[in-house]
C-alpha cells in the first residue's frame, strides 16, 4: 500500500502471494436492499472475471446504444478478481434486454430483476471476501498466525488504508494525475495519464505511451489496444485540436480531461486525497488508531460528527466501535483536527507544498474536492481461516469503502 509502512499487530507475517490467479480473490458485494421485482429500472446481478465494473457498464451502454449515465452500480470492483455485484440500467425493461451473456466478455449474468429505484454509488453495506494466500512460510503455522492477527484486529480495528486499486494496481499513477490537477498543471496531468510508461506493463502499452511522450500522437493512437480506451478518448481530442489549430493549447488539455467518464475523471483528485490520507493514517497508527487523543475529530457509525465529547466515556465507546477517530481526505473545506493528530495532518500538507485551497483546482473546478473526515480504522467481522496445501484461505466481511488488502498486509506483514 502506498504510504503505509507501519503494522499494528505483533505476530510475524505469513509472507506469501495473493492473486496468483483471479480464482484466489473472490469478492461478493452485500447490497443495502435487493431489487423488488417491480419498477422501471432493470437490476442485473453479474459475476465478472478480470474486468473492472466501469468496463462492463460501458460495454452494456454501448451495446444498448444508451448513455453511460443510464447505468449504475454501488461499488467499483477489482479487475484482478472474481467479483459478484448488482448493476443497473435505468428506465429499461428486463424483457427488452438482449442476451447480454452473449456479448459481455468474461461476465456471467446471475439474475435480472426490476426495481423502483436506480442503483447509485455507495448503496451497499460492504463486501464479503474469500482470499487465498499462496506460498506462505508454513501453512499449518500460518493458519495460527492469521487467526491471532484477525483476533487482534477484531479488537482494535484495521488501519483504514486505501489499497493499490485506488491508484492503479499495475500502473500506480492515478494519484499523480490528481497531484498535477491540484497543482494546476493540466498538461502534466494528461501527459502522466497517456504517456509515462512504467516497468511491468505489457509491451504494446509501453510502446504506445513512449510514442506519445515523443509527441508522435497519431502513431501512439494507432498502436493503442482496446484496453487503453480512456487514453484513446483523450488522445483523439488532442489530435483533433492539433489538426484544427496546428498546435495543442492549454484549453485542449482541459477538454481532453473532460472527455473522460465522470467516475474516472473524478477519481484523479480523489486518489491524491487517498494518497495523503494513507500517509496520515500511517503516522496515526504509530500512536493508536483505537485511542482517543485530545483534539481528535470523532464520528459515529453513521459518520456523524460528535461535537460534545464526553472524555469520561469516549474511550469505552471507541473500544466498542460506537465511535471512531478520524483523519482527513484533504480538500478545500475540510477542517483539520487539533493536538497531535492536527500536527500530523498539517505536516503532510506542508510536505506536499500545498494548502487546503489547492484542492479548489481553479483550472478544472468540477474536479476539485471539498474533503471529508474519514475513520482511521474499520471493523472486520465474520472472520475464518483455513489451511491449504500451499498456504491459507481467509474469509471476512468489511464495510463499504474499505480495502481487504489492509487486512491482508497485517497477516502477511508486507505491503500489497
């Protein structure tokens, strides 16, 4: 995990690897409500393998010849996994749907039902995970280690880090694009997203990005495979501007960013916020994610602020997971804490040479961020561990917006 180097549990790690295959990483979304069977909106339960949620809904929108805005989902699910979730097509009857099973690559259609309401981001309780950790040090001993770690985390909570999915698992650059937007350097943001090849990418991806960096835009576009659909969206805007005006000017880079789907372009600054949040939580974890510090901003399980803190009962409420200390997803309007936690937060701002107002993103104001306070920990429940021939299998439930890899890194004692 980016910006995470501290561990809060004491047992030695199991080591090992995850995602040896997609079958080793299973995620099932737990919705707030199931579709009723009546209404104008079609909910589709899918199980996908090796694809992002956004890719699937874009394919559906394209095949049905409708706007992507008419599709919805509660959470973005990993590419490198087998994941199960509901998606939605608004104002569309189930009987009018074609056989999507025939047109969606690596997607199984499990159920289709009508519902009165549309499905929006965040409308879920959380996620169930079943994850195989392969090639551990000693599977029998590692089962005991994992059990001890999970028992500890059930008492303290898990550091609420954002995982690599937030930044890009293979090519962790999403937060770098966001940093450029916060700094107001839009050309650098576009260049970072389209160009900037990284080690480990497929050869054709690297070559296409290198051609872009060499200002060979047409050659870059022609080489890009279908999987680089978002880079191609932006690049087409730049090529069109270059042909029309003979050059690419600042506003063209803004237009290129704006050409992307809303969930993706909003993710850039959000990823940068997450990058900084991880740094703050890492420092906080050294003094306790399950302890009240004077000056803390505290929230309840509905994320409501607790303005009148009773210091005689606050620690007991934290121990029982009724209340949680917070750290900021930094933004233009989010308040900082006081005391030690406030010092940690201000130090991170200073280290990045930014202020809260930087997140107004004046050149791309629609992509700016106000910021919010977020719990520094989350609760892990329904834990179970099994021994495998070459490792262990762990199961658990965590709330929405939290990352399974934050649990796994404590078990394995390595950043993943």
